[in-house]
C-alpha cells in the first residue's frame, strides 16, 4: 500500500506518491514500513521540502496508530482487521485502467 496525496484539479484527480509504502500481509500480526530511504532521497535532492517530509512522517505515524497497532496500543480497528472499513469502500470502485 502506498501513502499518497490526492489533489483535485480542473483536469481531474492527481495522485502524488509520498514515497512511504506499507506491506501488510493478510492475517499477520505485523507490518513493514518500506521506502523511507526514498523519502530521505527526495528530501536531500530537493524534490520535496522539509515541511512536506514532516507531514509525510506525521501521517505515516498517524496511519500506524489508527489502523495497524493492536487494540491495547490504541488502534481504532479490531485486531487483524485490515484493510479498515474506511478503506474497503475504495476497493469497490471501478479500476482506472479498465
């Protein structure tokens, strides 16, 4: 799963990849945060600002706390319930490539 930002423009929706990705195996009690090196590279190469990088890191932590941590650690979702209900509706949308 990619962390993205969606921008609404006159031409339609523009999806910006925010570099950080998650791997959440089905039924697993763990997750992996990937591509933090890409976020660091984007910052050091000037592709994003320090403020943008800070927002990405804050949103990454917020997503983990809200959807991936165990209930006793403050998750709002039941354990082993991924993707969360608020995201499963997206799975029912038609594919952009069809």
